[in-house]
């Protein structure tokens, strides 16, 4: 009888947890449309300077509507070029200046850009605990209402190229760790920070949109996205193989045309798509 009762309690507990997860994952729409968000703190975690480009229209809109937007980039982007004349140090500085110029176009302050300084292309080989601890510190400092990040996958792991793959899971793991007081407790006992749970997530992908469940209308911010994207000279267009900090008017025009062409249209509106999630980070991929 005792074994039967224990079994019933175990099943009830499992069903209760399943119900909680189902309730969380069923709520796949924000209570207030993203276009009407105001007064929120937004944190985007990406691997490279330009990962935020997939969200530039949304970030510009949120900044314009009275939200505070922060961007954390994990790597310096010091590898991704085919120009044999550039060193890693030179490329890292170029990428930083391009990112700052792009964010300025969106209305985002330069001191809201944080680069954690890891090497481009090698993020998955870094000390994972140290990287998560670093991200947890920023989450506890900024206490964001919403986290933008690469989507680690819904139900199954999503394939991304290496740094994006690593960034997706590092962001998810940091979001989970930040809420537990006894994880990285020195930040709390020595640095005066407090544990924090991020309540909402906006997860993005690169050219694979099957898991999106919301589309943000960026029609009024298309120009800001296009102008911001045109600053990534070393990554897009003419600067990738032969970097020139002063592209011709025709080259800039081509970059802007390409940037405009990457923006999708839905129901006659220019949009950016995301997988929205609200709830415990444990169920982020459910």
C-alpha cells in the first residue's frame, strides 16, 4: 500500500510539473504587443558584432518607444575576413567601430554596448563555466525584462554555425543560472548583485523561420535597419575580401539594397520574426 501511495504521489508530481510546463509554453504571445512595449530593459546576447542585425528594426523601435536596449557581444569578431592584409587586432577594432556606428543609427547609446572579448570562431572551446559566469553577472547587473538571443531550438537542438550555436546555449544557460542565489554566489555576497529571473524571451534565427510565433511590424523603422546594416563594411559587400573604410557611393547603395532585400514582408508590412517565450528558463526549448 505504501509503495502504491508513493507511486501515485510520484505520478501526480510528474503530471503537476508537466501541467506547469504546458501552461508556460502555451502562452506564446506577449500580453502586450511588442510594438507597444515601453519602459522595459532589453538585453541582446550575440556571438558577433552584427548578430543583432537580425533584430535591428525591432531594437530601433523599442529604443524609440522609451525602452533601454543593451547589446552584449561575446567575441571581438577578430577572424571573419578574407582580406590577407588585416591582422586580428585591426579586425577587432574595425568590428567594434562598425557595431557602434550601427547601434548609433538605431538610437542605442555606445555605453550600452558590451563586448566580452572572446576570440571569434572559438567560442565553443572557451571555459564554459567562466563564460556563463560572465553573462550571469551582466544579467544580474542589468536585470532585463526581455532577453534577445539565438534560438537554441524548440524541442530539438537547432543547428547553427559554431559561434552562434555556442552563443545560443550560453545565453540560455546563463539565464537559468542567474535566477539561483547559490550559483556564482560570490556575485551576491561580494559584488552586491541579486539573483534574477528573466521573464520574457525573443529568440531569433538566421534564414530558418519555422519556429517563429510572432512577427514585429518594423515598417516605420526600415530605414534605420538599412542604414545600420550599411555600416558593416568589413562583413558585407566590398570590404570582406579587400577592406576599405571608405566605400564608394555605389558600393554603399548596393549594401543598402541588399539590406533592404533581406527584410521580409508579411500581410503588406515589413516584419522581423521571433520565437517568443515567457516563463521559467528551464522550459525555454519546449
